[in-house]
């Protein structure tokens, strides 16, 4: 007997986490999507803008649970895994509120699932993140939403970026400033449990990741307990605008490009194009010492490129990054 097959009809659920994103959720829940699935299983962070009511109206056979948002993606996502709706052998599809499924996805997903069953596929991943997976009640997510789905049974199918684009549209990608500057900074600073350091330093090994994760946690504690800041980008931005930096803050800002991104964007008023062109080669310390805002690429190699050099990897060319983002 194939351990991965069940005789009952496979149900398909759309899962996700959200808070106060009623407009996004309304645009996400197209008739095509709702017709293709059995229901919604979402975790809502006690929204006050009608998000919770909208999800309940559209949930079908699903369930909307509520958990107060605590800056932890994985804890929030485990709530929909543990909602008691999905049975082992069902399939679930994870969507962020800015994401939309294509008509092609809605029309083909049931047939695709049947093919995945026949070939023992247990999860479909796009851009390093599990989107569609076969559910088992032993599954859990830790510590990050992108790579943290544990308890998968079966093989992986990985969609390349062009294949993903045929199925998923991320409206956040339409604003590269939000997607590539503010969003990573939010992961670095705001979230208690984050995949930021894995995404940034994963190529350089677990010791490197753990080193930077420890720095990230210490930085958050420093901002909270010494600087009396909230875990919001607005709070961090207001502190940066005052310009009275302690040595500990300077060391972290010099090390982490995402903190420099926020400073350059919100305090210095540099354009996204300017930041993207030399984001890995811009020195926070040099700015404080000289006041020089427009720093040449060759002046400061940056910690990421130092790691790449030590690992004999190709140096990052930020201008190529911007060209890619502009497509």
C-alpha cells in the first residue's frame, strides 16, 4: 500500500495569516480561487478593519482562528495548521495577503494535485518557499515561513521563477522600495523569529548564520531595553532621524545592510535606484565621519562581499540586482 495515498477525495484549502488587510484579502479571494478550493483556513491577528468578518464570510468549509500578533510568523502560521479543519492527505496552499493566484492556477490545480499524488510529490516550492503541500497532522512550521515547513512526506517539486510567475502574482513586487528595502528591514528588526539571517547568510554556512542571528537578537534587545524603542520601523526611523547614535548602534548599522537601507531611504532621502546601485558597498561609519552621502562602490567592500571573497564566490553586483528588479 502506498503510504502517501488515501481513498477519500482530496480536499484543498487556502491558508495564510493576516491582520488589518481587508482590501488585500478582498482582492485575493477571487471567484476563481474560491471555486477551486474547499475553504479557507486563516489566522487573523484580531483585525479591526473588517478582515476577520470578510474571511468568515468567504471561508466555505474552512475556519478562521484568531491569535494576537506577536511578531512571529511561525507561531501565527501554526495556528492554521492546528485549526482542526484539515485531515491528513488533504492539500493546502499558503498565500500572503499581497499575492494573487492566476486563472491558470485555479483551472489546473486539481489536475496538478492528481499528478503530484501519482509521482509522490509532497510539496511544491517556489522561490525557496513552500506554497502547495500535502497535509499531515504531524506538520509544524519553525522558525520561518519560507523554509520552515517540517513533517513533509514525499518529494519536492521546485518551480523556477518564470514558472512561479504563471501561477502567482505578488503585488508587493510592483513596489521594489517596499519589496527590497523596507520588507527585509522589517524582517531584520521587527520580527522576534525571522528568516532574515538565513536568507542573507545561508550560503556561507550555519556558523555564519548563527553568528548574525545572535547579533540580530542582541540588537533588538538593545533597541528595546536601552533605546526604549518599539519593534516597528517607524520607531527605528524616528530614532535615526535624531542622529545621536551610540557605539553599539553604529556597529550594527555598519554590519547590516538592511538597517543602512532604512537610514538612506528615510533619513537621507536617497532614491531606491541610488541605494540598489551600491547597497553592499556603502559605509554608515564613513557617513558619520565625513558626511559623505554618495559614496563610490570601490571605497567600502561591505561584509557580504567580504564573505563572498573568503568563500571564493562571485562578488555581488548591486547594479545587476536593480536591473533584475526593473523587469
